[in-house]
C-alpha cells in the first residue's frame, strides 16, 4: 500500500468510529445524524415518538452507507487500482463493493418495512402497541409519551447513545438504533451489577453506580439494562470495614493446621468451617500490646471481622484499622495483623 491509501484508510476509520459512537467533539461540531438531518427529523421535545421513529431509521441507513463511502473514497485515494471500473478492480475489492452495496440495501428494505402502515411495524411502535387499550392503537400511547416527555419534571441522563429517561409513567432507554420503553407500574427492577466510581463529596463512603435490569410484566416487552450516574447505593460502614478487613487478612501470614486437628464449624455462625487463627505476628512475642492467643481455630473470617467491628467506637471509624480487641474466647488482645487465614 502506498501512503495516500494508508492515510485515507486510517482517516476514514477514525471518522467512521467517531461518527458511529459520536464523542463529545463530534457532537460539538454537529457531525451527528441528528444534527445533519435535523430538518427532516423534527424536534424531539415537540414529538418524542415520531422523532425517534425517524432517527433510528436514519441512523441505521447512514451507518450502513459507511463501507460504500470508503469504497468511493478509495477510488480517488488508490486510483491505480482502477476501483471505478468493476471489470478492472481486484476481486477482493469487488467482493467488498458487493458487501458495501448489500448493507444499505438491506437497511433500506428494513426501513421501508418499518414505515409501512404509518410506522406501525417499527419496533418502538410495536412496543407501545402492547400497552394500547383494545379500542385504541399505539398512536394513543405515543401521544401520551409525547406529552409526558414535554414536561419539565422528567428525568433524563446519560450519553446520547445510551440515555435514560423517566417520566411519570414510563421508563425509557434511548440507544443508537432503538428506544426501549416500559411502563413503570409493570416493571420489575433488579440490580445486576455495581461499580465504584469516586468518593462522595459529602461523606467518606464511595459512590456505587448501579446497573439495573428493567423487566416488564407485560408479555412481549423486551427487557433492558439502565445505568444512571445519580442512581447510587451506599454500603454501610460495617460492610465496608468487613471488605477491608478481609483484604488485609489475605496478605497476612497463613496458619497451617496440624494434620491431627480437624476444623469444626464456626462457633459464631455455625454455617461455615473455622477459617482464621489468631497468631501474634505484628511484633515479637514480648513486645507491644498484642498477646499470643492459644485458642484453636474456631471462627470464620466474616464472624471474626464482625467481632472486631463490634468492639470499635462508631464515632471514630478512623481508628478502627489500628485498634486492638480481645479474642472472643480467651480475651487475649490482638490486632488485624494477627489474624491469619487457616491453610
């Protein structure tokens, strides 16, 4: 490949990726389907459902034309290949052209199918039709959605390709090629994942972003996932401490159980086997406040962590990790460094 061909390929690849996934810079420059075709699409605020019927269709068609645009560009960037002449173009490029023409053909056929009967076959129209009363149609439901979207008290968040919109009646997710919709009174919300994002500005606890699975009780309504930046849940201070306690114990020295000794169930929960042993490892035997514990392993890691947390001052969480507490059995004092996992 010569330089013009490589340069055009890289430039077009960057353009195509940005045009499909639309970063902030492309939005600011107006290089989006919504902006380029704004005259035909109309206003989302004025007519939410008709706008997205046209937007999803136009987006699908524009994106399907990208391979054909690359082929046309290569006709000029690599003129020596004579791509403009099908009889002279290399076989690989003829196959690529076939693919490039097939994609928009399929997209156009699908869009024509959607638009039949005044867009009644579009996936969004079909979803809304599931909520229509017997004496009405999907357009009556769409009119209700349009009205609620125009209200200023709606909730909307997220990137343009994955917006979450909540109105008085509806939970909706707007994606590049589809609009998911479910009526609030019919949905069942399930937390399927969480991600720590940052420390909260008004507390010392981390903020968790939730991934919520929205499943409708109405047959035929497709479930979808939403993730909104201000849908958060906080772990209790005790739960956070138990996580930290377990992570610190993992790096402590381990304790090998003699072959003659059999581990019994944890006397705290009686649900799991004992998994920790208190062994003074923080300092030498005669140094410091910690004492050697001679109890056999009788507690699981979780119960030992809960015991440790229960002996702390709730008003001084900053002192918890460095504190010392008595063994729950023999009262020998120990710190977190003395809690050893049983192996």
